[in-house]
């Protein structure tokens, strides 16, 4: 029986869902992440998941801004 319990515990501690990671990354990026949510993220998740998602978000943000500026400059 203890093995079954440990397997269910591992399933619960498998980490945050993709939607949770995206929501936390966006909230952190614009500065509205609550302290409670931040603590829960790092308690239940791996820091590297959030580091990688932050890097991906930053790269996409820079690409988007660069594209918008290039389009704006080419039309003027």
C-alpha cells in the first residue's frame, strides 16, 4: 500500500501545468504576480522551467517589438 500512496504523491508533485507556467510567466513579466502565487510556483515547480519560460517570453517579446518597428519604418 505505501507504494501506491507514493505513486499518487509523485503524480501530484509532477510539476505545474503548462497553463500555470504561462500564466505565471506573463504575470511576472508585467509585474502583477502575487507573493502567494510566486511562493506556490517555486514550492511545486522547478526553477529551471520558469527560467526557460522567461527566456522564451523575452525572446518572443523582442522579436515582436523588432517586427512591429520594421513594419512601421517600412511603411513610412
